[in-house]
C-alpha cells in the first residue's frame, strides 16, 4: 500500500501529554494496532507526541515522534485527531480550541477544563462541527458519560449518586474497616500511592466536584460548572463519625449527588442540586459495598429505573482504555464523515443553593444528663419544621449522648436547627453532623 | 411551521408492535416530545403503528395511526426510522430487512432474531449502510451493548459474566432466601408476573443463551449464534443444591459466561467459550448480591479492569428507555447524515465445545460409610488429572456424604470424572454436580 492508495488512508493522531495515561495510550496504540484498524475500518497512526521535556527517558517511544511544540503539532495539516491528556486549564484549552477550529476531532481526559469552562469547549465543538469525546474525564474506564449522553438520552434522569473519587473512598474505607483516624488513613493512602503528595484536590472534594459538574450537565442538559457545586471534603470526618455511622448500620462515603429538586407541576423540577459531601448510607445500599479505591455511580431515571456502574475509577490503564474507546468512536466518525453527539444545555435548569436542597441529617450531641433535654432539643427541630425520624439516648453523666436522624427537609432548615442546638444550654457539644442518603435508617 | 419549512423537517418513526414495550414507547414519544426534539435537534413524529389486531382497546393511541399491514408501513417513503418490538424471527426479519433496504434506520429489541440470525441482519445493515441499534435486546435499560460496542472498543475483553435473566434470578433468589424448592419458587414467580405461563424460554436458559450469543459477538468481534451456546437451565437445581452452596458460603445463580480460552502465545486465545448454566459463586462476589429479578453483568477487560453494570433487566418501561436511547442516536445520525457503528466479526474466533472450557466443579456424593472411600474417589479425580481444592465429609451411615470442590480443569475431564464416580461401587449417589465460578472458595 502507498500513500496514493485511497484504501490505505490512515487517520493520524496527535497526542498531547505523555505521562501515566499518555504512555499507556501509546503502548495500546502500538500493541492493538491491528485490532484498532479492524474496528475503525482504517489504520490509526501516531503523528506526534507533545511533551514538556525531551530528555526524560522513554525507552518504548520513537524519539522522532516527540516534540515540545504542542501548538505546531496541533496545527499540522496531516493530523486528524488530537488526544489531550495534559490536564489543567491552559495550555490545554487553547490547544483543544485550535484543534477543533482546524477541523480535528478531539478526545480529552481533562475534567478540570470541562468542569470549569465547559461552555467554551462545548461551544467550540458546536461552532466548528468537531467531535469532542471525554469519557476518560469521569470515573476512568467506567462507561458512564456515554450511557448518560446516549443510552439514557431518551429517558428522564432524576438523580445521579456516586462515589467518583478513589482516594477518598480508600481513606474512608480504611477508617471504616480498621477504625483508623483520618490522618493515619491519609498517610497510608499516600504510602500506597492512592493519594498524592499534595492530596488537596482529592480530600477537599475538588476532584469529585469537577466530575459532579460534568455529570450534572449531561444528566440535566443544563450548564453546570465546578463553581456551582456545593463542595465539602472529608478532612473533618472523624473516627467518631465513622463509629457512629457503624452503630446505625451505616457507612460514611464521599458522595457526588446531582438531582432534580421537585416542584409542584412541571416535570423538570425547580432546578437541580449538585453537591459533593460526606454522607452516611445504609450498609445495605449497593454503594456501601464499594471498597478501596473503586468507583461506582447510581443513576435513577424515570423509565430505566435504578442503574449502577462500577469499576476502577482511575489509573493509567483504565483511563487509557476510556481514551481508546473514544478514539475509535471519533475515528469511525472521521472515516465515515459522521459526527458524534453534541452537548446541549437546552433545559437551562438553574443550580439551586445548598439551602434549598432536600436532605436528611444525622446529629450527635453531647448533652446534660437530666430530664427535659430531649424535649428542648426536639423543640428546636420542630421550630424549623424538621421532623425527627429516630432518636437514641446513650451513656450517662458526662457521657450522655443524644443521636438523632431526621426525615427529609430543606437543608437550610437543618443547618438552622443545628445552629440553634449549639446555643442550647443543655447541649454541651454538637459532636457530629452529617447528611444521610439512601433509604430510611435506624 | 409548515411542511415546506426545512427547519420543520420531522423525522418520522414507524413502530412495529404495540404490546408491553411498544405502548410504553408511544407514551414516552408523546410525553417527552419536546425533550426528544431538543436532544435530537429535530422533532420526531409517529408515522404509524403496526399491530396484529385493530379491535384491542388502546385508549391513549390515535386510531388513525394503527394498521395491520406492517409491510406497507415499512415501505412508506415518508418513514425514516423503524422500531421493531414484535419479537420472534418472522415476520420481524423480513420487515427489518425491507426497512434497511429502503434506507430506513432500525431500532430493535429482538434478541431472538439477532442471536439466531444476526449474520443476515448485521449483513444487511452493512450492505445497505443502515443504522441498526439494539440496546434493548439485552438486559433491558442497562446500558451494556453500547459500552461493549463503543466504550470498550479500544480495549481487549477477556470475559463477560452476568445474570441476564430476571425470571430465573427471582426463582433462585427465592430458593436461596426461603429454602423453597424449584417448583414452589416457579409457582410464586408466575403468580407475581415474573414468570410467564409457559416459562420454558426462561427456566431452560434459552433467553439467557440468546443474550450470551449477542454479548459474545460484540465482546469478541466474532460470529456467535444461539445454537453455539452451551445451555443448561435451572430446572434441575434442587433445594439441596442451594443448601449445599449456602454451606460453602456460596449462592446459586444462572450465569451467562463469554470468555476467551487462553492459548500459549497469541493474544486472542484459542477460541471462545459461550455458555449458560447454573453455577455456585461466593457470597462475596458482587453478582451474589443481585437479588430478585435484577440483572447485572461483569466485564473484565485488559486495560479497563473489572466493570459491573446493574439494573432492571426487563419490563416495559426499562426496555422502552433503551429503545428511546437508540431512537435518539439513530435520529441524530439521520439528521446529521451520519452512521453508527457497524458490527464486525473480523476476529473470527471459533466457539469451542463445552468440553474444552476451563471450569471448576462442586460435587456432592452420597457414599458408603467406611474407610477408603475418599481414597477411591480421589483416585478417579487424579486419573483425569483433575486437582481437588477442598473436601468435606459429613454425616454417618446412610447419611454419609462427601462434598468436593475442584481446582480449574477442562470441563471434559470433569464430566468424565463424574461419570466414573457414578460407576464406583462405594458411591451410592451423585447427589449434586454444579460448576463453580468466581474466586476460590471453601
């Protein structure tokens, strides 16, 4: 076959970034070349790889492919598809916009960019008629975006609820399994490579919030950015919280939750709630059995009912698998002159403030050990119109504790209640406050 | 808008069949018309509905849409997309072929047709350049085919293992939970509508085998038909089998298994094993907790690792959700002049006979209560080169029992061993034989 043979037309791929994920992508492109060609219908060829430094040893990569000039690689006429695994906002955004502007299809794993400035990137894809695929941006190899974007596109999604950050799930799982404190569990996660040297993005919930924004946008066909997401990390989760959850048959998980807030009349609801926070869920809930660094996401849709997707949410190989799946999709489209789905925000549902979200609370109080305390506490809940589902009194004297779980109520009313409890003379300390998800417990 | 307004171009949909699934499709097409139009970019309109009988009361359906002449409806020039939810081989096959031949895109839920004669239907889609989507054919609304067909298309699938028939899972779950016998559990399933009046297709594994064939074809890019699938139903599963599984920390499930059989050298393996049979799996396996009529499928791929998909595998609404997802996909393709993925069987892996499959066995024997019996039994396993993982002796006198679990071995060697055991004088009865899947147990 020669270049003049039209049947020999190859699709040429530029790779931006060659770290953990990028080097896996190169390996798979080489090892699976024959399979990929058969599945696309046309061979794929790596046209170049943009890296930051040329002097890093890369024994398995042809040095002739490497360049530090990413803009020039993206601008090349003979490049059909650009894969971006650099991460971060810039220069990734400019490179992707330039790629789409010059007719290239784009595959990216960049959750930060899509969550922070999805409007620009999705807008460019629409404007230039370019394919933009990003399955790898959320939950690694777990096919989650494609089901939301395509399989459930004829359905009405009520809720997406999931564990989308492996680091925090590993830490919380260690705390639950071994009774470890947060600091010790974090140390172990770092020693094992589950947490980075600077763990802020994971433990403060930034990573999960970016993923929640992307999921909410797809689920509700509305613009949602990372800044819209109510975010609370796991740094304040104590061994006592985890033990308290255990005593109720629950486990603490960092959840990303995207849901419609119902309105009277109108099927779209008043708006959506998009949030990331630790929550207690019953051990019988399927998400409770998601251990170690695994990810899992529940989707509740009107016709489809409850669906769950489970798998490895991160790592070079799983993320590369998602990138390659997208690469085959855009390559098939290129070869067939077709186009993938385009994001739409036609429903334009507003993201409601956290206070308007409907949640349930678990509150653990250190109280004075005398009659009438429960009545005073219950009075504060009633004042905010919050109904109590269950109460347990434990201990005596200085150890006297009151554990309450509420029914569902406005989050603002629940936080106002907790503030009022802090001011009660008979309440010595609000020991633990945590939201509760899943079925009724206790 | 008038018909002359190009912006008003509607995509017209013909529906073949208006039973449980079809009537849900009609309802959703009406109720979600605005959402669907926004998501496709063009309104969808129901052009006609082919039914068997016009006199059945259908209060929510415009009678002007109904016809008994399905071929004429399919042949209409103003129809763009045909949805087939009739089921069975004919007339469904002829109707779908005619539709594709005349340029229509096709969405079908017909697992029997695709499993029995996929070659003809997929071949027609290729030949006529027609879209053929069929997510609803396997596991209802659980997005399973699209992930296999698209998300994992850049990966190397080793194994698909799943519960794909809700009726049998309900029956086995009842047997496990309440110790019910098969006949009683089946009666209950029928009373509750989980099993049909003639339950043969479910309990004999035909339904699961058809799904296994479709999954294997997609996973391994090879032609697999229902006739290639080794099939064993659950009618011989006894309360004693279930109790024996329980004693080992296992549960009995009807599994559909599609896997590569490894070869020395060569990454594709010698061929594939595609089978449906009851198997014991450890209670710690994620599939063990799939209760009632739910479905779940595990996929093991080289880069993606282990993925699980869970949800309602049947029912009018979930199946309709899958149909609508496919409808939006083909409608977007139609509107954009694009085409979806085409099935390929380029890998052409052979389906190996059951005897060459690698499995593990659980064998429960009623034996004579005297020394030397275990030695005789062990000798028969050794003769076939089958290694024993664990043995338990139970009871005395007439109740003396020997329970064995083997390591992995060729299925043919395992069945030969069981045959030899039946002929042993000291073995009074082979009380139970069942394959074991999942991690090592006992």
